[in-house]
C-alpha cells in the first residue's frame, strides 16, 4: 500500500480513498489523494465470503431460535409424544411435523421480506424484516387454518409466535452488537466508492472514521462528472458494496439511471446521499410528483400507538425491576446511611417532558449540602455547554464513588419511570438551570420523557462534549422506535461494565 500525506490528521481507523477523474487511460484516472488516506488495493475473495457469512449465519441463528420456540411450547403443552395429530388439509400430521412446517414458512417469510433490499447491516439492521415476517407467518397460519378448517391448539400458536419473535429479536440484537464490535476492529467493512468531489469523499471518510463500528470505508472516489463506464469499472476493480453519489455532484437523472444499470451484476448498489443529518430512514418516504421523485419526511412525533407501546414497556419493566431488585436497593440504602450522615435517597428537581418539573430520585452519592458547594467549585468545572461536570468531584462520598462507577445511584429512578415522570430510555433529565441556558435546538430534548438511560449515555456519557451529546439525544427524539429502545438498553449493560465516561 502507498500512503499520501496531505496534512489532514489520520483517523483512528484508516479510511482508504483512491480518487480518479475523467479523461485518462481507458476512462480511469491515475489516483490522486485529497487527504492523508491509504489507497486501497483490490480486496481478496474474503470480502465476498464475509458477505455470504453475514447473510447465512443469522438465518441459521433464526432457524435455531424458531425450533427452540416451537418445540419448547410443544413439549410443555403436549409432552414428548408430539401432542396427537393435526389436520393441515393435505395430510394428518403430529405437532412435531407441524412445528417444522411453521418454522420453514417463518424462515421463508424472513428471506422473502428481506430480498431485494439494500442493507449495509444484514445482521442487525433488518429487525423490522423479522417483525414483518412474523406477522405474515402468523396471519398466514390463521388464514390457512380457516380455509382448510384445521383445528390445532390455539395455545400452541398464541405462545409459540410471541416466544419465537422475542427470541429472534434477541438473537438479531446479539448479532448486531457482535457485528458492531467486529467492524470497530476493522472486519466486515462496507466498501464505498464516492462519486463527487474528492473533498466530500474525504469528509465522509473522516466522519465514518470517527464511528468505526459502522464499518463504512471510502475506498475510492470519482470526480464528477466521470463517465458511467469509468465509475462502473472502478466499482468492480475495488469490489465495493456501495457507489454513493454525493449531494454536490449534481448528477443528471440520465447519468444516475445509466449508472444503476451499469452496476448490475457487480455486487454493488447505487445510493444517493440525501444530506438530511440525523433523520432516520424510517421517517423518509420516496414520493413522486409527476416524473420527479422526492424524499418526504414524516413529522418527528410519536403516534398514539407508539406512545402506548412505550408506556406499557416502561411500566412492565420498571415494576419487574423494582420487584427483583428490592433486596439490593434496601441493602444499598443501609450502606449509604452507614457511610456518611444524611438520607439514603436524594430527591432533586429536574425538568421533564414539555418542561414540566418533577422530583427525580437517586441514591445519595455526595455529602449532605453538596448543591450549596457548586459556586465554590465552579473553577473545577470541565463541562461544555450548560452542564456542570467535575471528573474528581470532592463532594462524592466513598460509597458514592462506587455507586457512580457502576451507575447504581440511578436505580431509584425506576420509581420515576413507574410514576410516569420518566421513561426507561430517553434524554437524561436536565436541571432547571441547564434548561434556562438551552437554545431552541436544545429544547427539542424536552419533547419526550427523560430517560433512565439514553443514546448519549451508551455512547460515552460524561466523556462526550455537550454538542455531540445533544446531537445524539435529538437523533433519539426524532427517530424513536421500540427496537431502538431495546438496543440502547442492551448497550447500557456494556457501558456500565466498561465504566466509560462514568464519574
């Protein structure tokens, strides 16, 4: 490999960019570089092997989860003899065969729903595919039973499908976490050829270099306009997964159409950058006015059904958490009282949804009267924006330091979640003094209930600067989903264990 130094700092994970422009031998230019980035050589066959692995390995995991769900319910409901016979219309079979048929249909639905879609994360990015496939299989089973007048156990169907869906989601989330970790180590890259200015390609490379878990690597760039044949040839030479047309390239519709056709059979998909920031693809819809397609954006608000689903999830999990953890909570309260004078619980006024104040509960981790000491310690403040942060805060007690290190001091907020003041996942509740310093953009954090954990907390907590943390919170506010909440909760475990940003 050859490296060209053009004065731009190297990212933590090298993002190679080979740049070309039109008008050179055989339509492909000699590489030129606009930043300190490595020119990629042609990848080995292992790239295609990785793609096959990421496609088939999760499906094998899906099959195992579905077999466990159906046969476990069958065993509990009917015992080991298969539970008798069931008429499926074309034959009379026992429930073991029926379970295999359901699993086969379920897997087929997952494959069919996901076929033809462009996905850079086949493992964890298609949770919606799994849910839609589950709905299709369930409805198909119900319709088949009605048409064929089959009589099978309703308990089997009503328990096996929710259990199977839950196992599928957990399995896919585990796969997603594994893929993020492996991509952060440089494995399974999404190789990208950018069509546009070299400067934009370098910006993309730098941005993705700061988030290595995404796995995106800009391995080449073509200055616009470059001939369709040249772009297609370079896409094949670099064995890319995506050819991205950047916003400033101003490619005409005919060029885009021809390029899409020229990439057929290369294994690369064509993508057009929308440059809409943190807005999730779930809020985007392609609409046509005449012959002109546009990207329409849905309003960033939760529907009644989504709000109800989130609230039910919060109530169920917080009640269960308080029930299971009650002995631990009592023991911690006793230890806090022994460690230093004062109450075990600390209630502080925080700002909730729509700016409404509420009393947030925490285990006391500081000395009594810590709030009155803020002015005297202002010279130690290292927080950016309106947040007050001291890495080695002298007000923290001995046991308080342990509580904060493991984020145990936040557990009493399960009561706030149960009462409806907070949610399990959301932006962290801010102090009224912090809210007073908010900009109009910052105030969008108040459109949802504050959370016990959130996207900011699992991405670095106190280590992140204010603007970056607010950006993560706003991304959550604009793009909420129940699946996203599950992902954040799983990532919270990793953030707590690693202690990253905890002080």
